[in-house]
């Protein structure tokens, strides 16, 4: 039995599906960020696996993943700062109950 | 032909990724959700180690598991009472989410299986990754050099630091 490219893509596909489901159904802003991390992570796996299986001598996919990890860290830090600030003002983090900017 | 240990490791990782990513989005306690996310990120790091990209696996553990999950746990503890449970989902919302996710997975899965011969490539042997070579690529301006994205990322991180300070400052 051999490990093929497809066998690594299927868990990553399921991870992405879970991320989409959580992003749509969750109401808590932090839970939405966690779903977003799941999606970003599955894309990172895809980059690495395609690079390793199809172009083993090159490093493009690996560099993309490195930069994507840095971007994800920056984005999460800023988003969590905004969420904590919103909580300080509105005392809640549910997207349904925060409507000060809406009207 | 792969070694038996590699195949067993693969199945453990695949099972962990699938189970924990489903649990991450279905559990109603937010702190547990962050913990399951941590397990998913560790399993991803093990995939990187299995692909012989040790540096990337180390970065994944250091930045994701060490940085981002800690940030998540801190902000959860700052904004929630311990043991608080989210409200049960309304049926309407649940069906929208399920149909969007399943539709996406079905389309991608169909396209994956229709390229079966391309997807049945096996792992070619690699002579390992030289960290010095990686550093040269990162700071070179040649054809496969990444100096411009590297500098752009550093400017982005500076902007992120300033933005974080401005947002979190007490007025």
C-alpha cells in the first residue's frame, strides 16, 4: 500500500468543510475566528502536499505556507484586539446582539 | 512501498484531523473548541514532519500552537464566564451551514476523484531540506528569490503592531 496525494487531500478537504460550516453557523465572534483558522490551515496543507508530491525539487509551496502562517498570525492578533475592544464597549461578543453600527 | 509505521502514522493523523475538526465546530463550549483546534494544528505539524519539511513543522508548532492558540485562550477567558455554553443552533441556520459545507465538499471531492491518475502520485524521495539554502532563497533577488514578499511581510507585521497598540489603547 502506498500513500498517495489523494490520501492527504481528503482530510484537508474535510477540514475546510468544517471551517465553512462553523463560519456560517456560529454566532460568537471568537468561534468564527477559530473556524477561519481551520480553513487557512487546510489551505496550508494543500500547498505543502502539492509541492512535495508534484514538484519535490522546488520550494514554492513551502514559501507560500510560511508567508501564509505569518499573515494568519498577524490577522488573528488584530481581530482578537478588535473583539476584546468591542467586548469592552458592548459587554458581549455575539454578532446578533452587536448592532450599534447598523442603524 | 511505504514502511508500515508511516502508514499507521498517516491513518492516526487523518483520523485525528477529521474527528477534531468536526468537534471544533460542533462543541457548544468555546474553550473546548479552542482545545480541539490545538489538536488539529498539532496533527498538521505532524503532516509537515512526515513530508520532510522539518522547518515548516517547527514554525507551525511555534506560531500556531504556541502563539495563536494562546491568544485565543486569553481572549476567551477575558470575554466569557467559565463553563458558559452557547445557545443551541436554530434549525434554519444549521441547514444553511450544512448545505453550504456539503455542497463545497461534494464539488471539490468530485473534481479530486475525476483526476484520479494525477492524484495517485506517490511520495518521491527527497534529499532533505537545507536550512541555509532556505535562508538564501528568502533573501535573494534571483528568479526563485523571495526578498520582496519577505520585506512586505515585515512591513505588514509593523503595521499590525501599530494597529494593535492603537486599538487596545485606553482612551
